[in-house]
C-alpha cells in the first residue's frame, strides 16, 4: 500500500506543495521577503522553460536560441511522429503539465506572499 502511494499523482503533488512551503519559510527567515519574491520569479522562469521544451528538446542547440525558431523545429519533429508515439508523448506531457501546474501555483503563492509581506513590513 505504501509503495502504491509513493507513485501516485496526489503524493507527488503533495510533496511539491510541502517542499514549496518549507522553502518559503526558509527564505523568509534567511533572505527576507524580497528574496522570496525573487526566488519565486526564478522558479516561474524555470517552469516556463520546461513547458516551452515540453518533451521536444533539441540536442546540440545553444541555450539562448530564439523561441520562435525553437517552436518551429519542435513542430517539424512533431509532424514526423506516428500515432503511437503521439499518444505516448501526450500521456507523458499531460503528467508533466500537471506537475508544472502544481509547481507554478506554489511559486505564484510565494511571489504573492513575499511581495505583500515586503510591502507591509519593509516600506
């Protein structure tokens, strides 16, 4: 029973939310409220990059390629897939997007809490 719980979607989401809460408490103590806002924004940028690549990462390309060019290359790769590959990738992508949504919710809460507390206590 415990092994099944470790591999469930709800458990992974709970771990992400708990880790975000612990990170928020740690940051508010050691780097202040504005630092928590900055870390939340960095987390949102990281999850945005993960969502941009969404399983179609192109190896051998530099990190700072333009997003338009990158999306065009990803669409060409997507068009060459067969039906089974599309279904497998769609299920993996749905799982990834669910986890990104949970992480984004935590980061947005971190930014909102940090900004409001910074405005309340520092200014």
